[in-house]
C-alpha cells in the first residue's frame, strides 16, 4: 500500500478506485435493498464503473507489485479519468432529461410508444424522465455526474503530477 500512495499519481489511482467502487456498490444497494429500480439510461451509465473498477484494481495490484509506475501509471490514471468523463456526460444527458431540458429516447420516457413492439409486462417499467428520489436536490443521474467528473479531475491531477514524489 505504501508504494501506491508514494506518488501523487498513485494517490489519484486510489481515489478513483475508492470513489468508483463506493458509487457502484451504493447504486446496487439502492436497487437491491432500497427497491429503486434503474432505468435503461441508469444501467448504461454503470458501464463506466464496470470498466473503471476492475481496471483500477488491476492497476493497483500492479503498482503494489512494482510492475506499474511512472509515465505508464500516469497514462493509466488519465484513461480512467476519461472513461469516467464519458460516464459523466451520459449522466448529464440523463439529468437533463429528468429536468426537462431536452427530450429523452422515446423508448425510455413518458412519451414512449410501441414502436419497438409490445412491452414485457412481467417487468416493471422505469421511465428515464421520472426521478425516483432526489438526495440533496440531485437524482441518481445527477450524483453520477458529480462523482464521475470528480474522478475525471482526480485523473487529470494524477496525470499532470506523474513522476513527482510526495
């Protein structure tokens, strides 16, 4: 663990891993324990976490084994930040739909039709334009933007400070 936290880039990796892992586990908790079912856009936003968390774990293990450091670690942290940026863009798009700033996909909003065939009546339909809960004024999509873009900033910070010892 000392090797991981020895550089600012390593610290950035640890922060990105921690926040990403906490966020996806929290999303699963709200779903499985709280009963808040995700819509299609929510599920799509999770892809960034499904890529970043395992990649960050692998990178962490490589750093701790002394196999990943310097510029390569910096580029890896930047890659994690860019993936989270893309996830945040999708979150911003989704939050904009929820606030009514722009229309969402017709298959996932209240204006949806039957253009894709009959719906599966055995599954509960969760619409992308209906907020299930707001926490401190933000929906799940809004919080995804905050966490994702925070991780992006941390990734950029870690990349810009690579090779610098603490």
